[in-house]
C-alpha cells in the first residue's frame, strides 16, 4: 500500500530486480499481438500495405517499451502500477484485435486503444504522485503525458481522415519516438533529467530478454498454426523444421552476452541502455515479425518458384534481426561482431537466382548462413568487452 507524502510508488534502488508475474502475463499478451502482426504481414500483397502493418507493429512495441520503462522506474508491486499494467494489457488486446480492421480502413478501435493506454497511464501516475507530493516523479510523468497527448491528437485525426491517415499516423509515431529520444522536452518543465535514466537496474535487461525470447517463439508458432490447417507432407515438415532451426539460431545470436550488455552499460555508462534499447529492439522485433511471416507462407507452399515479396521476407527477416543485434552491441559497447555478420552475405549472393528456386530451399540457405554466424570463429575478438569500454584507437 502507498501512503500520502511518501515516495513509495518510485522503485527503491535496493528493491527486487525480478520481473513480477503480472509483468510476465503482460508480455504474453503482447506476443499474441505480434503473432497477429506476422499473419497480417504474410497476407499483404503490396509494399504499401506491408509498411502500414509495420507501422502498427511499431505502435504496439512502443506501448510495451514505455510500459516496461514505467515498471523500471516505479515499483510494479504497487497497486497503481499494477493497474497501469492491466490497462496496457487491455489496450494491447484491443490493438491486436483491431489490426485486421485497420488494413480494411476501419481504424477507430486501434487508435483509441493506443491513445487510451498511454493517456490513462499518465493520468494514473500524475494523480497518484500528486497525492504523494513527489514533485520530481510527477514532473517526469507529466512530460510523458504531455507528449502522448500531442501525438494522440494526430492519432485521432488520422481516424477522421481516410485519405491522409497513414501520413498522419506516421507523423504521430515519429513524435512518440523522437520525443523519447529528446527526453520529452516539455514547456515549463524541460527535459527528463539524465539522472532519472541512471536508475537502470538488472530488471530492465531481464525484461527485454524475456520479451525477445517470447517473441522468437512466434517464428515457430505462426507456421505451426498454418501447418495444422494444411495437409502434412515431407516438404511442409522440412519447412517447419527450418523455422525451428532459424528460431534457435536467432535465439543464440541474441542471447550471446545480451544481458551483460544491458547490465554492464548501466554500470559504465548510466542511462545509455535505457535510451538505446527501445530503438534497437524495435529493429529486432521487425526481424522476428518478417521471419514469422515468411514461414507462414513457406509452410503453406514450400515448392514452386519464390516470388520477390517472399524473398524479401525469407532473407530480409533474419538479416534485419542480425543487423539489429549488431547495432545494439555497437551502440552500447563500440564493438560488434561484424565478421560474423558477414556470413549473412550468403543469402544475398544467391538472391539473383533464388527466385527460381523453391521457397523451402531458400530458407535452408538462410539457416546455413545463420549457423555460420553462430559457429564461425571470432578471430580472437569478443563481441563485447568487460565494462563495455569503447575501443581505443592505436596511437
């Protein structure tokens, strides 16, 4: 229970860094939204409609990221924060259910779910912290609320403007991402102080790792659901096994020192991981969604030629994931496994001829390239260094 005049809502530095069961349930709900996004990506016939689905994925991810930042700064055991998590779960379910309607130009439910989640979170925080007379934390929550109100106006305006909806919504999500990168500069309040980003604990690293691992499960979940509605044959099963292999390889690529990166960066360069992780993990998430969408298609039709759109999904999904992981490592430590990343050139080298090959063969080539990334010797160079100190240039 929180009491007036205390700082009970703000997480104590010596508090538990373990994720609560409600946070884990929150992750599962968002992974369901990711699976819906992957299915929709597989169904899109045009690049423009596919870009619209990725825009919705960005909004879904940003909801997860901001809510996880909330449980990092505030104590998730407190009732107001638990209420915020429940509101975010309801909002994510609403966004996931509304995704097919957005692609059919019925956008009201998605916009209301997104805007409502962020605005209600801000109202709960500001009102609770006002009663507790915690001025610095209330100012922080007010900054977040202000910018989500600004972007919220555009989200609602997009609902009312069919012709310009996607341009308006692109502007709205850009405001959300850029205002966070600029530390939410707000009239009369200024920016979020850097020392508030310095509060990062092992909890944040654990949250990101848990979410990515759950998200990777969609790479096998989506094609499994597709296979259950199709006839079993050897090539479909081979395609499913390829999906399983690629999921495990991407998992290996991600977890290699991922937790150490976040935790060590929090110790050596306070605040950097908190500000960088949402953007680099968005790239990872796009890679997961594209990969899951590709296997939804390949399991349905593993033979025949491979259309260009399929090639972009099959090859592009894992490539985007690997590049996102390398960017994550580089921005936190000034080191990245570029020599290992070079193994991803294999699918790109065969791209001119891959269109005439069966999709299941293309997925096998992608799996071989990822295996090269994992198994190739590092030439004595570690992906990260102790303490994440930047590389020193010779003399």
